[in-house]
């Protein structure tokens, strides 16, 4: 894909960047000239995916640890001098029907998606406010809008993220900061974990009859982070081959 975005001079932080959608997002920003901070709790995979580049700084961080998130944001600003774009992408699933769901399965999913996005957003906004410019892009899901059997925890977290996105968008609209979300559909480890039979059935429900590549999610995120998207805030952009139509 030819690169048409220009993020030279910008610092971008992407959570869950060791693989999948987060990796794809970080690679597009890097190719578009940004300094990129890549965060993931899987330190080994993070080091393998990002073995060393002068414009990339890798941080092994669990986003559900709010103190570690605040510390990482300070480290990113110390490294790059600013923090302009945050992509809250890190995510997990712990699927089971609600009557079998443990407290741990419930809490873990809410702590990563909602807690992590809250902690990161809280830590990033003061830097964006003082710069008078910022972009926050959260990663929600079709499930957060429509529900899905076996995913009460994930649906609650992703639905909560939409309400969080709109609220923070309202709170920061006067400071040159936009806050938006994408709702993806991409062939990653999280999706292929369901196995080939269920994957084929899921693919059949996509109007475009395919799952996307992470790079296609990255293009939507880059648009929302661009100068040109400066009048767009509080939206959820489905990048899903039409499943949400
Ligand atoms: N793939 C899809 O079609 C799809 C659909 C809807 C939503 N999403 C969302 O997109 C995001 C990325 O998913 P993916 O498909 O790339 O999944 P993935 O499992 O391939 O990647 C997720 C990454 O997040 C990291 N991570 C998990 N918990 C973390 C934590 N507490 N702290 C830091 N890093 C953590 C993992 O180590 C992993 O590298 C997730 O928020 C997911 O819910 C994906």
C-alpha cells in the first residue's frame, strides 16, 4: 500500500503493539514519519516484533496497571519530547456464557479494555492540552454495539469504551483534541483462535466475504489521527467489511 500520511514530528503511542492490529497501526505510523512508542504486556513478543529502530521505543507494560501506564507516558515524553497520538488497542477475551463467568474473567476483561484506556487517556491528556493538539483513538468492537453470546464481559467493556470515547471527546473538544473509535474486523490471533470451522461461518456473515488485514485498520486510524480529520470527534468508525450495516 503506498503511504500517503505524513506524521513527521509527531509522537504516537500504540498499546497492544506486539502483534495483530496494534502492530499494523504502529508500522503505518512509523512508515509515515512518526516516532512510535509500542506498548505490550508480552515483553518477549514485543522485543521480537520490534528488534530496534531509532524511531521506535518499546515498553513492556500491562495497561491494566494504571501506575505503570502513567510511568510509561512520562518515559515516552522524556524520550520523544511530546505525545500527540494515543491508540488504545490492547485487548483480550475471556469468553464464556454469563452464568459460568468467574469474577476474574469479568474483571480481567474490564480492567484491560476499560481500565487500560482510562489510565492511558488520563495520563496522555495533560500533554495534549499543553500542546493544544491531540488525537486519541480507541478500539471498540461490533460486540460492544450489538452483544455476542459468550462475551458479556467483552461486550460490556467495548460498549463502555464507546460511552467513554464520547464523554472524553466532549471534555476535550475545546483543547484541540479529538477522541474517536474504530470498530475493526481483521484476521488476527484473537479471531483465528476460534478455529477454522467457526472462522468460515463468521467470514460468511461479512458482506465483503473476508476479514481485513491489520494494515486496513491502520489506515482508518491514521485518517482519524490526521490533520484533515480535525473536525471529527466522538465517532465510532466501523472498519468491518460491512458487518454493521
Ligand atoms: N481482530 C478483530 O477482528 C477485532 C474485532 C473487534 C475488536 N478488536 C479489538 O482490536 C484490538 C486488537 O486486537 P487483535 O485482534 O489485534 O488481537 P491480538 O490478540 O492479536 O493482539 C492483542 C495485543 O494486545 C496485547 N495485550 C493484551 N492485554 C494487554 C495488556 N493488559 N497490556 C498490554 N498489552 C496487552 C497482547 O499481548 C497482544 O499483543 C483489541 O482491543 C480487540 O478487542 C479486534
